[in-house]
C-alpha cells in the first residue's frame, strides 16, 4: 500500500497568522505603554536658587499641592549658582521622562543672551525647556535697611550720582532677576553703583540686613516680612500699578524714572517630555495654582498667584526673551 505524502500547507497560510499575531502583540505593547500609569515614583523639582528667595517660596507650596494631585512626592532640590543658570542647565539636560521639572524665575530668558554677550559656552538654550505654567509675576522692589539715609527713590539716586560706585547692591548673580532691574535703573537715572553677586535672593537679603550691602532689588515676597518687622524699607518698585502687598511704595515711573521689570516664576520641563506626560503635569500645575492653600501661602509671602496656562505662558516667555535680549545687550559685558 502506497502512503500518501503528508499535507504541506502553502507558506502564505502559515506566514499570515504569524504576522498578524506579531502585529497584534506590537499594538498591544504600545497601547499598554501608552496607558501605563504615570508617575510611578517621586518627581524632582529643581529650584535654581537657595532657600529664602521667590522661586523657593513659590516652589514649596506648589510642590506639595502637585504631590497630592499626582499621587507621588514632588521633592525640592535647590541647585543655586550663576543667577539660576546652573539649576536651569541641569533641568534642561535632564532625562525627558517627566521626573525632573524646574521652578524658574525670569532670569531664564536672560541667561542665554548673557552667554552670547560674554562669549561663554551656553548653559542652555531657551528651546531646551518647555513652559508649563506661570504662578507669579511681580515687579521687583528697591529695598534698603530701615536705618538707611534714603527715604525716597530720588534721594537714593541723587546720592548715587554724587558718589559714583560708593553705593553697593546685592543680587542673585550677574544678569539675574536682581541684577538686571538695578542696571535698568542705573541706565535710566545715569548713575553708577557697585554690584555684589550672591548665590540667591536669600543670602543677598541676609547681607543687606547685616550691613554688608546697601540695597537690593528683589521680589516683594523676599523682603515683605522684614519690612513688616521694621528692618527694611521699600523705596519704590519697577511695576506700573500699585502693589497689594506694599501699597505705599511708589513705582519708579511715578518717581520720574522710566524703569520697568517683572520677576515671574513658572514651571518648566525638558523639551522632549512625551506629550501625555506634559499634559498630566500641566493639569497638576493648574490644580496647584487653583489650590486655596497655595494661594494663601504665596499671598502671605507677598506675591499673589497670577496663573497662566501653557499656551499663554509660552507666548509670555517668548515676548519676555525678546525684551530681555535688548536689555542685556545694553548692559553689555559684566565681569
């Protein structure tokens, strides 16, 4: 009896199911990855200044509120230096997985242009960081010790003109948010002061209180408690409207000086963070900005929350960068 050869299925009938199975497995894997829960561990919020300054004062209540919304700790890491540039650079170069975020101040739009003016290697590019949310936007204030001889901005300016370089002021670093407004005032008023950089607003205010420097330009939140305690006096501010926290302080424009500057604080992420994670962080930032406790803490510090969502904040940052580029070029090279 002759045996029949075993049946051999055509190759196409074997290959197609295998290919289909592979495709289905691939699609399932992608879908699983896309729907995987995030975050699954703690998030680091880099604050590029020491404790005590505006960025730190805003970051702490915001981080706590975001932790509650995200279900994972948001841990503050103070990384000071170079007017905020060191911490901002670290955030810009961080792995874009959403586990590193940045609470920056407005020096973020200044430092890239300062790198160009100083002909130094760029610490980061503006495009390396994506704006997520603005929390505050206050004009800086001109603060001196309560026992200082100046009672008005005009007296301060007149004295600085009579004694070039004799009056010194502290800042958070060259081209930072405390240095630039003082340079704007100096250019406008035609005076010269001595700039003494520190690692942040906190140390600069401590130096002011200790008599090592004569003045600072800083956000209201940084000096408000010392003003209330009778240790510091605010001569004026770089805004265009009355300050709720310091209603008696005149604007520099009202005092006759065309000097304007706003120190804002905002949340940024590395530019390459996946869109789904970026949107989750955006939602958590918005929840934090709307949180009653966050509003209370920041307001008590002297800065009302002035929230701006991602699309508007992105436009705000671009406009600020354009304006600050021109200011830095006028300041020129600072050694």
